[in-house]
């Protein structure tokens, strides 16, 4: 199943306080939700309830970024990213997007090197990566210790790039985060170093990283699936087991169920 972009929610922003971004619309069960959070300081960005932290990095200047993730389930609400140990002036931003068709058992492929730049107009260069065979989607994350007018969408490597969003804020001492993605039809793609070109605002320190996602792999080659006998019409299965190891190709000899 090819990876597709579902959408992005509204970013939440604060001055040295927790934030609650909204989930994107159109979510389906099993979609991978990503929460990109950042701060203009070295406070702790807390993992939202029932989410998992992928990484969190501070560059020793004015940039901290974190990525949290969760596969969507019916009833999931907007996540809250807490911010503790910070100080007034620490601009905090968080935003959620979602992708469909990502491998549930192993969603993440290659994480690039966290790349810091000293005070300048743009963010970068951000170190490139070469993805694995199923790493079909690459996301580039960037953060700057100032606000902006706009950020240009990335380009290059013979791929089509898309911006997820570029929320910035003048709450606190100003900051902005930006993330772009590309989806390839083939794996083992080499992405060269990238720089986010920023218009407006003042010069500032920057931090960025690349992260690729694994495409869900479809199971192919099974011609049919057979029950050894009829399953019960009422009740629940206590146990479902294979009569033998699943074949690499062909059909199952039988599947046995036990209990009501």
C-alpha cells in the first residue's frame, strides 16, 4: 500500500507553556500521526498521553525539537505536549500531521544526523540520508530561533516535495518550525543535504533533521485461506492457530480454531 499524506492539523503556540495542537481531519484507523514539537529553549517537551517519543534533541543554543507518534484509533483526542523546566521567552510550538500506508510494526526507517547552524537567515544545511528499500517517504524537519514571513518548499533529487506547514510565533522570544515531505515510488533513495530558505524575520540559530518512513508491505502469494471446519456462528474464538507454518506461497492447508 503506497504511503499517502492525510493532512495536517492546526498548530498550537505558547510562551513557556504546554500546547495542544488539533488532529488533522479525515483520519482513519491505522493512520500514523506525527506530532512535531519545538521550543526556543532547553525545557522538556513532554510526551502526550498514549503517544511515543521518537526523538528529542537540543543543540545547546536556542533550538529544541521533538517527534512523537501514534497510530490513530477511534476516539483519539488532541494531544497535549507539556513544557517543563523552561523560562519566560521560550516559544513553544506543536503540530500534528498524518500519513496512511505506513508499516505498523516498523514505521520508521532512517533517521539522519541532527544538524545545527549558527545564526543566519536560513535553516541548514540539514544532512541528507539514504533510505532503506521500504523507506518510501522522507520528512525534513527544521526549527529557527526567530519568526518569519515565509519558508520556501524544498526541491531536488528528482522528487516532488510538499510542505506540511511552517507555523511560527511571536509569543515569547519568537521562533518557527517547518516540515516538508517527499514520497518515492522506489526505496533506497538518496536525499542530498537540504536548506530551508527563509524570508523575513531576523537571523537566528537553526536545527534540523531528516526522517524516513517505511511503507506497509502487502502480503502476496497466498491463493486462498481455508478453515479446517466451519467457524462458530456465535460466541468468540478462544484461540486461532495455524495447522502448520504459513507457506511462502500457495494456500494454507488448514486453520484451526478452538473454543466457542
